[in-house]
């Protein structure tokens, strides 16, 4: 009987030690978590070295890994769908969310919502009709993940700014369109943009990129959207090379080696009281 009691005591002690170790580990790990947004990648942590002094963090910030998937997610969501360089950023120098109309916001969000548009067909050929639709709850979720909680407002229409426009269907609580849709288009003018830094401050995250503009017609690189400053010939012939990986690596290296001579843009996401970061602005911060 005595041996059984001793075994029971030992088991309790071991369990208690394991609980303490688990609690300590949780506390140590949890303090390094940065909530970026309530998205499908929300559980991926951004690696950081937390300074002990809040004042230091406020003034100098904490450097984050530019290759982190959360950082890339935020960066990509600040861009519109576009054929060629996006005019609102590269021509106009950026935008502020506070200045945007609801239509502008929906166009900006199209990079997120357009891949989620569903469709079904009715009838038989040649009288086949196709309906494209997006549930309102899906759009609302995307909207508030980008701009913040309780910011969504129902609108009459949403458009991707290129070829798809959906009208609100009150009966089914969704945005829809029946008919043919889709469009195409190509351009010889493009922009290659690379994240060169990401910094977390006590109230925001700033993602900084550098750009180079590529013109396949003239086979020239340019510093700016208006093609006023040539940077020399393209490093890869746009008319003969289809190797996207080679193209990506070549221009990434060029930007990294010449970033101080190129245009730079700052993408700012501000920290909300719910602990997540929401898009505030994009600004050209180096011409």
C-alpha cells in the first residue's frame, strides 16, 4: 500500500513539473508573437528581437524579416490588379486609405476577392447563361481584415477595375453578374518591386520597397513611371526570355545592389486596439 502511495506522489510531482515547464515555455514564446492580421496566415510568427526598452522600439523600431510570409501578404494586399505599373502608386506617388472612396477600396480589394468569385451555368447551348457571384459575408471579411473592424459598408456595385463588375443582390445577400465576363491585355511596360526592409514600431509596421521600371519596347530600364531617367539596357531581353525565375532573381539582385539610387515606397499598416494591423497608406518616400 505504501509503495502505491509513493508512486502516486511521484506521478503528481512529475505532472506538476511538466505543467510548470509548459507554462514557462508558453510565456516565453507568446511574448514574441506579432499579430499581423486576422488572416489565413495569422498563426505564422514574425521573427523579432524584442528590445527591453519601449522607448527604443518607438524611436528605432524592430527589424522584421522581409521574406516573412505575413509581410509579403500585407505588401501584396496594398496593390490593385493592374495591366502594367499601377498608376495610383507609381505615377501618383501613393495613396491614403482615409482619402479613398468606397469604389476605390473595392477595386484595391479585388486582388483578394476576385479569385473567390464563384459561378454556375443554367440552360443549354446555345442558350447557356453563366452567373458569377461573391457572397457578401466573404467580401465583408476581406474588407475588415484590410481596413479594420466595423468598417464595411454595403455598396450597390463592386468592380475589379479591369473587367468584372458585380451588382448587389438583396435577395441572396451577394454580389453577382449574369452574362459573359473576362478580359485580357498585355503591355511591354512593367515594374519590378522588391521589399528591402520591414520594421515594427510600437504603433505600426512599415514595409519599404524599391522599384525598377522595365520597358520591353525600348529594351530600357527606367528609374520612374514616366520614363524620364534611363538606368540602361534591360538585364534580360523581355522579348526572348520567358524564364520567370531568372527574371525575378536578376532584378531582385539589381534592386538590392542599387536600392539607394532607386525610387522607394513605404507601405504603412497601423496597430489597432484589437492587436491587428490595418492598411493606412502607401507613399513614395524616395524619388
